[in-house]
C-alpha cells in the first residue's frame, strides 16, 4: 500500500531533516508499505540527497505544481523544476480548491503537465459537509473526476485520493461502509473512462492515524492513504506505517 505524508506548510529544512531521519530509520524498509514524503518545495533537494545517501526506498512528492511549463509566473514551480526529486505530485487538494480558487479546468491543465513530464499525479477529490448533507456525494465525485481527467492519457499511472473535506483535520471520519461505497463508485467511474484497473490506485485521506489505519485498510478498494496532521509527528506516523504493515502481513498481502 502507498502511504503519502503531506506536510503542507510546516517545518524548515533542518526540522524536516530531523523528522525524515527518524522516519527513514524506522519505516524505510517495510515490506507491504511504500512511504512517500511530500515536504515543502524548499526541502526537496536536501531530502533527495539524504534519501540517496541512506539508500532509502522512501520516495518524494510535490504538494503542487503550476499548470504551465515555464514563463512569467513569479513564485510558481513547474513540473520540470521538481522532476529530479519527485515521483508524485498532489493535484487539486481541497485546500488549493478553497484558498487558491483552483477550478477543474486548472486542475486538468496541471494533470496534463504532470503526464507530459512523466510524474505520477495524486488527484484529490471529496465532498464538503454541505454537499454531503444535500446527498450530492456521488455527483461531486463524478464531476471532480471526469472534468479534470479529460485529455489525460489512459496508459499513464494515476492515483486518486478520496478526501472528504469535512474529515480533513477535524478528527471526524466517515464510517467504513461510507468509504467502501465512495471508493467503489470512484473505481467504477475510472473504469467507465477507459482506465484499466492496473493503472490506478485509490487512497483514502482525512483524519487517518495510527489507531484507525488498520480498520480503514480492511475496506475493499482502499489501496493506501494520504496523511496530513499525523505525518508531522514522526512517532505517530511511524506507528501508522507499522500498524498498517502489520495488518497487511496478517492478511498475507
């Protein structure tokens, strides 16, 4: 399973390296879990050198990229700038949709940049509390999938992160059956778009921690996790990865 640690706008480089060293020493060689760290852009060079020096299997990802290859976009980061460091790129996180007003059209352009530069996108989708209360979960997920994936090559790897907006950072999580229903719906939509099952993974995100990760992992079509707050505390993140690895070992995965 893939476990992605989204550090968001936290830590400076020295603090980040201290956390990374703890993580590498404890979960850098788990059999059933691929760990990927998504630090701030400023950390990527130092993190890549550290991981290479340690011969670590842990990968790196970027939290965002710009929708253009290059140009007069002060302060922005393109795919080409992070190619040497990253395997994954988070696209369309709910915080970017909310605070940066990212539309499905912008997200679609970003996905095409990721594809062009041979990186793997992690496309985030999920409903708000208001949309959930109105019974619009499936329609929201369908729109957030189909619009951005227009023009995306079906032979490229793709990761979808289902993150109910109302569960991010709140400590509130959907019930296992809710996750199963949403993940199955996402899977069906991807197959309907002509994307074969061996080309995509579906992650869950939203208040995942060391105590609930094994239960979530038992649900059908959950193939990994996008972790926020828990990933900023090395001991908690290490516990999450170890608990997940142990539960998968028990299942014989």
